């Protein structure tokens, strides 16, 4: 398309400035020779291509132009062409370095953006867990699933220290089969709880959940292959998760303790009368609906008032505690033992025949009768032992 004009191109080499040139017959676009480039394609090439070169077929060998970047009309003096080619070669190297740097920065930016999304999502889950007004245990499963996906783990286990029994009980599992409970100081989870430090055993790493110096639980992460090594961002994520989980578990323990205090007798730690009455109503409705038997045993301690008057209330309190332990260890785990008032206890027995319940009552009576009450020693203020 000879005769068409091109907008001036700014040049910075050897005194060549703002030249208006004539479009040639042959074009080199990104290393490919293109004939009769239309004005529309010319604009598109300038906008999209890094290497658009105007070539005059009779003056310059096109193969020399594969190194250059820019727009140049080769109908110039040889000195100007040489200087411009040198300038474009330098510019090409700088552009390549800049392009590679931008790619690295772009990759880093996307990585940071992904990490920010991960941290935000995890933070929202943990904040929801920490600010929960009720038991936090149900929310642990959601946190375990989130950590499993973000850490590219094979399995996640959140183990909680039971306040009453001091056992390690598994409360949330992702990507593996639930184990249930763990022994203290045994295996990576037990050792992490016992030593209050991270323990690595093969592909599994156990991180203790610590708040104010007390171990409240353990976060166990299993990763293998390329994901086995923890990056700096992985460790930051684990650190934030363990801190927030420890706070959540502390709140859960306080909630459980308050809940237990509301339904337990202060002296014997058996269930109180209010809890028994609610449990009895629920169990009666369930037994009627499912058509199964249930029994209620009323237990009264004979001669307790005389014993209390003779040996004092402290000894009497100890006797009530021991009797409560006998009753609780005599029934099944689903049954209810409550202090009804004073020296009276009540037992809610689920299932079983009348004869089986009577046998159970006789065993309870025999065990209470065989208590070694003589082993109870309370030193009075005068120094005498009773």
C-alpha cells in the first residue's frame, strides 16, 4: 500500500526524532512476513504486537530484523539504520527483563491474593467459633474441613482435653476415620499434649492448642508428598489457627462447666433434682412412643441423721459422696443418678425387666452396706480424731 502515511514514531537514537514515514509493501509482524497490511490491521498490530517492523524488500535483509522491537522504516541511511537497530536490541533486552519481572510479580500477587482469601475465610470461621454463644464443639468440624483444604492435607484431627476425665477426645475429623480417644503421652497427639510442643511423626504433625500455659487440645495435620514440607505461609496459617482454636476451646470449657454446674449437685456432683425431673418427663414420653420399659429407684440412707449427729456434718458429707459414687458405678452409662434431697437419691433405669431392676437395687444396697466407713477420719478443732 505505497503512498499511505503513518503517524510519527518517536525515536531516541542518534538525533533521529519524530519521523513521518511511508508504509512499505512488505511487513514483518512478530517475526512473520505479511504482505499488503491494511490500515485496520496496522492499527491492530501496533496495539497488540511487540515487534512490528516496516521492511523495504530491496534495501535490507529481513532476517536481521528478528532481534528488533519497535517500528522503523528502513528507507534511511545505513548509519541511521545501524544506530536504530542497536537501540532496539538494547530495548528488547530491557523489555524481556521487565516482562519476566512482571510475570514473577504477577505470580506473587496472585499467591498473596489467594492467601488473603484463605486467611479471611479461616478468620471468619474462627471468629464465628470464638463468638459462639453456645457449645463450640459443633463448629470444630467446619474449621477442620477448611484447614484440610487450605493446607492440602490428607487428614485433619482436632482433639480436645476433657475437663472432667483429662482424656484426649477427638471432636472433629476431616479426611480420615474418627479414632475417638487418645492416650496421654502416647503417639504424636498424646506427646504434643504432654510436652506442650509440636511433635512430628512421619507425615503427621501434632500442634498443641495452648492458652495461658494450659494445653486445651491438639491439632493434628497429616500431609505427604510435595505438601509434606510446611512453607512460611503454612506455618503462619497454623499458628493463627492454633491460637484461635485454643481461645474457642477455653470458651467451650467454660460453657460446659457452667452448663454442668446448672444440672449437678454441689456436694456429690450427681445430677440435681431439677435435671432428674426433666429427664424423667423426656424418658417417659420416649418409652411410651417406642413401647419399652423403664424404672425409677428411690434410695434413702438409713440412720443417716444419727450418724451425722454423732460424727459431724463433714463426715456426713463424705458419706453422701461415697454413696453417690456407688450408685453411679452400679448403673449403665445412659441411666441417671440424682440427689433428690438430703440423704435421698433417685435412679432412672432405662430398659430392663422388673426382676432385673430389683436385682440391681439389691446389689446397690449390698455395696452401700459394705462401705468401709471406718476409713473416714476427720480431725476436729480440738485435735481429736473421730
